C-alpha cells in the first residue's frame, strides 16, 4: 500500500504536535524498529515522514524570524 503525500504530511504534523522537539528521535526509533523487522517499505515511509518534519520545522523557524 502506497501512502499519498498529504497522508505523510498529516502524520508528520501529528508527530510534531505530540512529540515536539523529540519528533526526530521518535521517527528515528520507528525507522530503526522497521529496519530490524526487515520492513523496507516502512523504513522508507519513516524517512519520508522525517523529511516532512524537517521541512515543517525549518518553515516554522523562518516564520518566527519574520514575526520578529
């Protein structure tokens, strides 16, 4: 099953909301568990989610500078 782009964004946003600054650690641990289980598809999914979290956090920082 292939997830859509908007689904990855929704998951990334939920993880950031729930885990805040620890979001990357959570995603890394989930990717590691998926790798240990041999689930390459989930490893790729977690990497996609991590990329979106990264973009989201960068955008948030840029917006903070604009507001100041």
